[in-house]
C-alpha cells in the first residue's frame, strides 16, 4: 500500500507542478508565453508521463475524482479511496508550495490567482456558477468515460496513457475560459492555499462538481458502454 500511495503522491505532485507551473511561470511570459493552448498540453503531458512512470504501481489516478469514478465503476477498492485522496491532496500541496517559492523569486511577482479555479469574478471569462458547475460535471464525466474505455480489457494495450493524456488536454482546451479547468479536486485544493483571491471560498464547487461528474461518467459507462467484461 505504501508504494501505491507514494505513486499517487508523486503523480499528483507532477500534475500540479507541471500543469499549474506552466500556467504560473510560462503562460504569459513576455514574447515567449505558451498561452492556454500550451497550458492545456502541459496538463495532458503530466498525466501521460506519470501514467507510464508510476501507473503500473497505483493505477495512475492522480485525482480524487478519478479514484471515486473507478470505485463506482468497479475498477478500484472502496477501502483504498480515502488513503488515495490523502496522498493526492498532499502531493498537490507540496507541488504548489515549491512552485510558490520558485515563482516568488521573480522581481515584483504577486501570486494573484495562482492558477486557481473559479466562477464569476474568478472565472477567466466571467462565467457564472451554473456554467462552471455544468462544465466541471460534464468534463469530468467525459474524462471517466475516456479512462474506463482506454483501460478496458479489450482496449489496445499500452495506449491508455496517451488517450487519457490527450483527453485531459482537450478538456483544458474547452474549459479553461470557463473555470480555468479543474476536473481534479486535489489540483484545485493545492493552489487555492496560495492564491490572493477568493479561490478558497469557491473551492467547494471544485470538489462537488468533479466528484459528481466522475460518478455520473462511471455509471454511464457501466450502463451503456461497458461490454460487461471484468477489468
């Protein structure tokens, strides 16, 4: 179990450090900024690389919503759910802390939103609560369907991390303007601690919506898409 939790810790660390780090350090860098397309790709690459690196150890969740969805879909033990959540959140917080220390080394730097998620005034596009809620539910549900399909017994072996990483990239391309893209409560929690906005007060949505979306996605897969084979 220690190896599994360590894998989830380091995988989530890499997701937050690489994904949120690209947003904090590189997205708007003068003349060389990677923009939201680059940030989207960075998030996808973090999951792809760690899914290959440590996925065989823990299953490569790196996300409390994914762990819940896999449990609902019968692919993960309910008894391991809470320990996975703790490891994921702690890994994300450590990554955000190190990222904050690095970013604060720049002259006149301020944390601002610090790659946090939000709605209303904290949404990149000013989208309201209902838009943010629906976006996070739909995108997390779709993410779980991708994961369950890509890891199904009849899926092409060895290609699941690519499909999942590209799926997360697409999710970011669509939803960054609305919520700055969560679909991952650990990622949202980690950076909210260091933001200079009201992100912590909106954090509830980025737990409720991804968890609900993950459960919905798993139920859709089980009812309509799964061929009934055991995982």
